[in-house]
C-alpha cells in the first residue's frame, strides 16, 4: 500500500475513529485502526466489537492495499505533524510494518494483517429513516445525563428510542433514567419510523454520536433492527452499534399525573441559588431542602460538619406550604437542560416524584425523586 493524504483530513478522520478504541485491550488487533487504500480514497475503521466507526477520505492512492496499526499512536503522530503537511503511508510485502513519512519526519509502526481485523457486519436493517442533525442532537443532549452507570441494571445503560402516538400524531421519543431521575423528550416522528422497534442505544455509542453530529452535516440516515443500529452522517462517517439486549421499564408509570401543586421559578436565578447553598452540602448526600409557600421559596442546606446555608427567592406558588428535599446535582442537571426563562415544578408531597418542565405541555419533561432531609 502507498497512499498520500493531507494531514488535516487524516487527523480529523483519526479523531472520529480512534475514540472507540479502548486503551487497554486483551485482543491486540482491537487496539488498531484499519487503513485501506482503494479507488475511493483512504478508508479508516476502528471497533471495540460493540461499536464500529468507518470513514473514507480523499487520498492519492499509488498502490492499493490495507493494514492495521495502533490507533492511539498514529493519531498522536499525525496530531504532532505541522499544519499543511502531506503524509505518506507505505507498507511493503510481509514486513509487518508501516512507514509514515512527512517532510523530514519518518516513523515505522508495527502492523497486524487486515485479515485479522473483525468486521461488525450490520446484517439486515429493515427500518430506515432520516433525522435532521439538530433533532438527533436534541434527543440525545436532553436525555444523556440521566443514563444509568449501574452495570447490574444494564437495560438502563442507554437511551430508549421509540415511536408513540401522542395527542393525535406520531412522536419519536428518547427516554433515559437511572432510577433517581428520568428524562423524556419528543419530536415529530420522521417518515419511515412508524414501524421501528423500541431500541436501547448504549451509553458509549450515545457519547460518540453526539460528537459526530456536531460536524456531521444536516441530515443523519438511520437504519436499525432489533439488534443493531447504523448512523450515516453527511460528513461520510458511518457508525454501527450493537443495541442493548433488554427490556426498558414502563417509564409511563413513573411519570406522575396527579401532581397539583404548581411552582414556577426563574430558571437561572433558581440554578444559581441551588449552586450557592449546595456549596456546603456533604459530598455523599448533596441534599438541598425546598420550603415553598405562597409567593416564596426558601432553599436550605444543613451539614453537621461544615454548617448551614439558606437563600430565599420570589416565586409563583399559591398552593399549601410544602417542604421537600432533592439532590442538588440532579436539580442542576435538569435545570441546565431547560430552554425557557422559567422552570415549572409540579409537586405532590414530600415523598412523591416531582415533574419538571420549561412550561405546561413542553416537549421535554423530567421526573425527579425526592430525598429525605
């Protein structure tokens, strides 16, 4: 293989693909990136057996061929080459090495044969639709923070993507929960998504998708089955991921319907106040108490080790007085996702989940379990 490619294009593509490669691997080939020179340019591919990212970039291919080299090493080499450089990649015969040349720099990397590189074949993906990049970004950004990191409840380690009839039209919903909080956001379902199965996109794939969608162009083609999902970005990047094989819980049962105490507060003012009083909360508990009565909200934290803090805010509330406690970090995570100037809290009692939205009927809603304070 003999290929010449611009440093900027190679660096950008290696940036896309090398992130899926785990730094510690018991299988040596999984530490590598596959490089294949052919008529369409230089193809780069990396996988961890659960996710595969592929991209083809323009290149001058003198001799077609393929090999695999350590992903993080070649990324670091290319990253440190000067801007505007041309990079030459060469392999010869069965030497088991690839030579990288650029200007007066020369590197030799140990290579493994491309025949050993695993192929995460997508198989049959019967459901296909296109999502606007902004819609995909919104579905993920508004829910990603609530994904569980508890490996024993593996079916919560991702975002549940599905379609549902709501208020007379078909919606696409993304839902994530860790048992303490739940995030649900919906958009108008795209054409072709009506018959899609409900799927759980794993946390690592979600993290890669949100990075790729940033410079992925306008539309994203999505193909999926019950076991795998493929995203084709306008930039040319293709991501294939296995889906979590499990049943997402019936989240509708968790969303409270009878919360009749409405508290409306200025969002930024509330978030700053929570952040201030939680400064002295214990790392373990992070509990902040909300004492709400007509027109007024008092935030307070009591920590036996470091003292106490209180702050009062003017709010819109005309229901019976109520004291309720929440995890301060969870409150800040949720208010950080709200888009309006206000936050609407629908409360029931100190032991029941609270519903949080921008406003009544907003397409994104959040459920937060209270803490004992």
